């Protein structure tokens, strides 16, 4: 595997572990990141959409854990934005097809008045 890819993914894993989100969210996000190296190897070898789709699904899982948890800290939100930017750059550098890593939108809390009227 490419050294830059391996170091990026190892760094992402460490950064996720350092956030102040709940431990079960960290575990899920790290699990998703750990799955990526094998998929990237297959994606680089074959350029098959199924590997790109699985990479996208796992990255979105990481982003969801960082952004949508109730206790998401500003650092976790910044990390999520940084992850998407770094992966886009990595794809450009490695000549990989572009994947769409969008930040999930954190649902806005419903007003208490709206929930009482139902």
C-alpha cells in the first residue's frame, strides 16, 4: 500500500481516538477507518465501483459519528471537515476516482413547542 495512504489512515485513527466524543462512537469510527486500507488496495488495483462505494459508506460512517453525536465537540466537527479535505487530496495525488465525502448535517433540535402541539 502507498505510504502516504497508510500514514493518512493511521493518523486519522489516532485523531479520532483523541476526540471527546463518546467511546462507542469512537469505536465505531475507528472500526470504519481500520477497514479502509484493504478496500483502498482493491480500489487502486481494480477501480471497481463496489470498492469505491464501500469506502464512501465507511467514511460517511466516520463522519456521522463525529458530527451527529449529541456530545460532538468543535474539534470533532473540525476533524470531520479535515478528513473529507484530506481524502479528496489523497485521491487526486494517487489518481483515484473522486468519491463524494459529504459532511452529514446535524439535525437541528426541534422546539419544545412544536413537539407539544402534536
